[in-house]
């Protein structure tokens, strides 16, 4: 008997009613679990794991998201969502996608954290195949890792939620602690996790950008509910899952509760698929002429579009939110950079007319003055807006004496600009007289 098996049996709970130790998990319980889930037991020697496979019709809708949308995703929105995506992309994108999520014995992510359940979804031509592997006992971990690793092909495009920071680190740690070197695993020739990790789409980061300030937090549960309309009727809280597995190892977990962990994991993986589709649709909406019909953070999306060289699309997104002062600031900057100075002046004037904030008013007047001075060579107009900014700053200093010391630097900068413009105007007049 392996030492780890002896350890597992000594960890059995205590049956207070019968006054004796509770029996640890048995082969019968594992068989019942497999039958209830419609799975099968995979054995190798004394090692046992449970494999459950779900064939999901591609027409299935998760929340409000039809999952068949995955078949029509294209590269342009993916390049916006994931900078550098075109450099790490390989052929046959859809077939190479591997959505995965793990359930662990703890949330710390340290070397002592095991993962005992993993759900992995592949997109096939006519269906979605979701496979779950369950670690029936701790001594079976090498067999468990062997089957898990077979899914991480060198050309896989991994898709997770916070997987770069948590899931992949736990998976790699377990391979290392079991003496199974990544990419050189004696149990499987197909495991190349290190190379696969370089093509890893983590949906957490674009979620934070697309919906910044719109959700109370960015846990998967919140995002799937708010963005994808997912409502889980019967679900086990994530924080309870380590407790359920610990109870299973000691033989004191209810079978129904353990099955709920599988359902929870399955829904997590389906939510990854739905969320990727939703993110792509949101970017496509922003890039189209109808970008006002969807809900997203227009400032963050415009930044994402700008970084991926979709300048016109970024301007279009901001244009749909022309009442927003921050949007006007960015539109003014775009127009100024492109040499459309009259257009830029219009945006900055709208800010000056609408804002009640001192900082924004001074900013807009200063930008207008710069354009008139350096681009349109209208020194009189530049002086007018410089004096407006100076007047507003001095008035604020009188109204709020406690803030006067904070305004001194800005007042000096405006005075310097005003004096320079006056000098330029004087020199211009002198040249006109001498001629």
C-alpha cells in the first residue's frame, strides 16, 4: 500500500453517532459518482480518475449568448482585445482554442495547492466538446496530470479567466512536484505547457477595460451575469469547493454536493466561451457605424482601438459620446494630431463652454491658445484665451484662499504665456510700423 493511501485513510472523519472513525472514500463511491455524472472511471494500475465528457450542441445558448457565435469570430477584434495577438496567432484559430478552468484545494495558489478537477472545452465543426477530469484520490495525480496534459497541444490557444496568474501556475507547479517536466513528461509526449502558455488569452484583462466602472467587481460570477446574462439557479459557492473535496477525501461529503462542483466547473467553462463571444461582439459594435447600441466603457475601448491602429473607429466610438468631456478631450487631441485644427478648436471650445471644473477649463483654453499661436498664427486669439484662463485661475484663488498656493504654479505658467504673446504682438506691430 502506498504511503499516501495510508495517509488518506488516517485522515478519515469521526462518526459521532457510531463512536468510530468515518470510512474514507471507497471504490463504490467513485463508481456512483461516475454513473451519476454519465462519466467513466479511467484506471492505470491502482490509480483511478473520473472522466466526464459533454457533447454540447453548437446552437446552445448560455445566458443570453448563443455559443454558435464562436464560429464567426474574426481576427480584427481579437487584435484589439489582446495586443500582440497577430504575432502569436497560429493557423486554424477556432479548432485550436482550448477553454479551461480548474477547481483547487485552496485559493492561495502556492506549492501546496492541488487542482482536483479541470474542465476543458474544444470547438469542433458540429459541436462543442467539454471534458472534465476528476482526481479520485491523491495517489492518482500522475495519471490525472497525464490525461490533462494530453489536451495542451503545442498549437493550443489557451483561454481562461485569471488563468495567467492562477490556473496555469497551479498546473505547472503540480507537474513539477510530480517530477513531470513540462514538455518532457515521461507519461505523455504531447505536453508542451511552456510553449502553449505563450499563446494564452486571459479574459480578465479585456473585461476590466471594456466595462471599467460599470461592474461592482470583476469576478467571473459578476462578469458573466452583467455582460452575458448568465443566471445560475443552483450553484455551489466557489469558496466552499475546497471544503467539499476535503470532505470527499475523508468520506463525509454528500454525493449530490460533489456533483454540484462538477456543474459549477462546467458552467465556468461555458461562461469563458460566452464571454469571449461577448467581448468580440462588443469590439465589433464599437468598430461599426452603430457603436452606440452596446454598453461599454467608450474611453477604454477607444484607447484599445487606438493602440491597434484603428484610429477612425476610435474617433467614431468617442463621437457617439460627444456630451462626455473626456471624450471631447480625446477627440480634440486626435484632430490636433491629424492637422484638423478647426475641428480641434471646436472640441476644446465645447469643453470650455460646458465644464465647471477649473482644471478642465484651463486645459481647454490653453489648448486653444496653443493652436492659435503655433498652428494658425493668430496671436490675438491666442492672447484672448490665455487671458480667460488667467482670469479664471485668479478668481478661483480669491474665492478659495486655501487653494491659492496650489494654483500659483498654474498662474505663473499662464502669466509666462501671456507675457510672451504680448511681446510677440508688440514685435509684430513694430515690424508693421517700420515697413
